[in-house]
C-alpha cells in the first residue's frame, strides 16, 4: 500500500512499514532524501539515549522495551526478545556494521552479534575487538572462575581476569594478550601461552608491527617492565609505557625514591621531580618529553635538556619529523617555541596547538587573548571572536576551517570567510575532493543542513548523537536524525547536483 502526497514542491512517498522514504528538492542543486524507521508498534518504545550508530554511519541500533520485554532495533527491524539487555548495549566496532549486545534470558546471559546468539553464561563482562571486529573477545563467569572467550573458544578457567588491562589484539590481529590470576599470581597470557606470574600487572602493549610484547609488573622487589620476556630494572613505580612507530624502541617513566626518570631502551635519564610520558617522532628517530626540576619546566629533546619555563603545555613533532614545537609560559604569558626558538607573539592562553596534517612544518593553533579568541596559522593571526574551535584542514590541505562564536551566534569560518550566524553549528566536513563544505546548523530549536552556504529545506528535532556528515562520494552525504513530531529515527541523505 502506497500513498503519494504533493505539498509545497515536496514529493513524499509513504510506505506503511518498515520505513518511509521522502524526497525534497532544496535550493538550486541540493536533493534531500529521508528514509524513516518508525518504532515497531504493539507497545514497543525506544530508549532515545541508547541510539548508537555504526562507525561507518550506515546503520543504527537502539534498545526498545515493551512492559517487561526488551529487544534491539537495528535499522528499524526488531530483534529477538529478551528479559534484559545490558546498559552498555548496543555496541558498534570500527570496521564492522554488525551490532553487538549483551542480553539475558532467564538466569543466563548471551553475547549477540548481529542476529547470532552466542553461548550462554552466568555473566558476561567487557567486550574487546580487533581493528575490524573480525576477532572478538569477552570475559565470562564460570561458577566462581573467569574465562576469556576469543572467537567463540573458551580459555582455561582462571581465578580472575584483569579487566583494566583487558584483551589486547595486535595490529595484524594474529596476536592477543591479557592478564589472568593463577594461584595467587598474575600472568600475561600471550596467544594462549602463560608467562611468569607476578604480584600485579600494570599495562599490556603490543608493538605496531605485532612482534613485541611489553608490560609493567610488580614483584617483592618493586615495579619493572618486561620487554619480550626480558625483565627490566626494579623501580618504586613505572608508568606510561610507549613503543615507537617503527616498533624498535620502548620508553617508559620510572620512579626511584622521590624522583622520576625516563627510560628508553633500558637507558636511564638523569633524575627529575616529575617527567611526563614521552613522544616519538613519526619516523621514530627522535624522542621528546617534558620534565620538572625545582619548579622549573623544560623539554628534553633527543637526550638534551632545553631552557627553563614557568609551565609547558602541548608538545608535538611535525609530520615530516624535521621540526619540534611546544607551548610555554613565562611571566604569565604563553607563546610558541619552534626548534628551540621562542616566537615573538605572546598570549593569555593557547588552548589548542598542532602541526597541520599534510603541511609538514605549518603550525596551527587557537589563541585566547583577553576576552578574544582567534586562530593562528604559520604565525598569522585570524579575526577575533568570542570563542573558536579546533582548526581543521580540507583533504587536499588547501583550506583551513573552524567554528567561531560572535555576539551569541555561531558560524563556520573557511579561509577567513564567515558563514551566516546560527544558534548552533556542528564541526564541518569537506567532500573527499575538497570541493564542497557541509555542516549542521541549529536555529529556533530546528536542525538542518548547510552546504556551500545553501540551506536545506528539511528540518529536524535533532541529529542522532555521534552522527556525522558522511560523504561516500564527492556529491552524496548521509547522516542520522530524529524527526518531528515524534522523534522517529531517519537516515537523511543529500545529493549535490
């Protein structure tokens, strides 16, 4: 059964169930389409706060209730009915459009992946997945014991599983590791192999090339780091374990007595009152960290101490690893230091600071000076506003844009040019070819689209939390909305002619 309605230039098709599709011709070259997914009838009501989107923005899922029954709704389709669904459900993982959730029927819990119900257990803990969700692990209860289920296969039973370390997958997904309690000692389990047990385990890290396993542990003599099964020196405490991008270097912070030091490949730095986690350059050849001694802040770059400051904020390498920059404060003024040289401009605050991706040695940062905010790119300040967001670059790196507020109105600023002012705006997104800029706007309680300064015709109650403007081609975008008047979920698409 289908009904066609012509109204104010809109051609709307109503399909009774499971969804409704409508089209609207917007200004000039924008064609808008809404696919609505009404809530199933018969007393079912969705929890608005549970609505979540897949990481590619192609699917949605939420929890619905009918008296004492619960189910997951996935793209408008009602799933199997259960007595209870966990509060953290539904869950989506990167690289997969399938929905994950934990559901209870009777006294048993199941992990459900898509429409597939996994084995039942007395309880199910956190869920972990590799980069594309092709491998899934979770912790379950077996009587008074704990078991790790990976790819549907159970591990042996342990006294406990360390949830704070979780189950870690390697980048190539071939390796996994977690920490388990065996006879009062905590062991790291590496692809099923049980390593030596300790009193405590701090953190488990697998290298980017998946070949190295590093973790912090404690025994009766103190804390230390185990690198590829080799025990390091004992300290009072260890923290911030880091492996370089090329997987060749291991760094961490260690506390010895009342002082701290940086350890890089077993080489110990001089002592400091405090030192922060380090940062490797993208090519892994350089290393920097922040340290404090006698209330003086400084940077240690490639093993060499820099000059003293009152405070230091952000630190970063350029994308080509040739330059290093950080923000610092002296005499209550903030400034930027590039390759050891203090820049002349002084500010009240530098809330955001980074090298522009793709620009190599171009610095972009947000500034607060008095009551004014503005963006600086390569040392050149932009127009002053009441507030600005983090600046971003287009995919081709030829355009810079950010959100700004002036006189209680928000706008998008691209290459110095302001959009119209609104009550609210979202972070903009460029098309893949960088030819079109789109963003969500809000005025008078209604939300809608703005593409290249042209406003769409459709109005919405809200955009779904976590939704983004997803361009699958240079002329087509989609996102998810709540529609007037009953908060029906809809997939909103725009084609640029």
